[in-house]
C-alpha cells in the first residue's frame, strides 16, 4: 500500500471508530489519529484556564490562546499531550464531554485543527477518525467509512469504557451526553457530522470489532 494513503472513519460517538482506526493503522503501518481527542484537548485547556465563566465561554480569550497551544497525539500510545502534559485521562472527564461539542462548533477551533491535521497526513499518510474527515478535512481521502450504531448500544459501550477508566458516572448520564452531542455535532453550521456521499456506511451495533475489521479490509482490498 502507498505510504501516503489516507483512510477516513467518520461517524457518531462510541461506534468503534478509534478502535478500528487503530487496527487499520497497525495493519497498514500508517500513523493514526483520533481527531476527537484534539477537540477534547482544547476543551480541557479552556476549562483549566478558566475561559468558561458560569458555563459561558470567553471566545476572545480562547482565540488569543490558540496560537500558543501545543497539542501532540502520540501515535504509539494513542495518548494526547497538551503543552507536554499527558492529558489522555483528563480529556475523558464528564466536564470535558459536556462541553466539547460546543467548542467543536466554533469555526476558529475547526480551522486551527484543519491545518494541523492536513499537515500530519502530508508526511506518512494517516488513518484518522472524526466527524468531518471525509467531507471537509480530507475530501479526497483514499478510503472513507461512516460508522453508525443504535444509541443504546453506543451508550452502553461508552459507559463500560468510562467505568474501566474508574470514572464515577451513570448509564443515564452517558446516554444523555450522547443525545446532546449528536444533536450539536449534526446541526452545527461549520462542518457538521454527515456521511460523505462516497463513504461506505457500516452499522456496528451487532458486530464485533473483528467482524468490522474484516469488512473494512475486504472493502479496502476490493477498491
Ligand atoms: O470522538 P469524540 O467523542 O472523542 O469527539 C469529541 C467531540 O469532538 C465530538 O462531540 C464532536 C467533536 N469532533 C468534531 O467535531 N470533529 C471531529 N473531526 C472529531 C470530533
């Protein structure tokens, strides 16, 4: 496989995108990035800097701070570094999940990350998962997939993941967060969550990750 290949996996939260992107990255020896973690990193930064006042974001302060923000995704561990601190655990906290869709709806934030993501792909190709990868970030990606799954299945998966991370949350909280995020992610003006016309759609509700992986490999090989 050509080393500059770009594989885009978009879709709803907790449909297995990152897990499968990691598996493809290993299979084809191409770097991987979970683009959602970058939006989470910016949200964490805004929270820690006190840019949310009574839950209202000071957009000007965030805009000024973006230039000095250093986000690095470690391909080996799948970890995210924010100005050299490993924030992989913190970006999964509920206070980040509750605000990340509002941060991701800001055009200035999307433009800031768009350039970074394109730059990352220019060297060795990329397997990347997100919401707008096949539509906006890499409209010419070599392979595009769009994952869906039933809401309850997604909420159960995310709940189990968070419990494994030791987080104190309930199934209802996780479910409500997914409902709100789906709504904001799909209805925002800039780069909303949408299937690219030329993406393969896969419903992962009843499939194991091995089954989805086999399906992806078959589609990639057939192209
Ligand atoms: O994949 P995730 O749940 O960690 O993503 C967190 C949020 O980031 C999600 O609610 C929407 C946003 N996001 C986005 O708008 N565009 C992307 N390419 C990736 C994530």
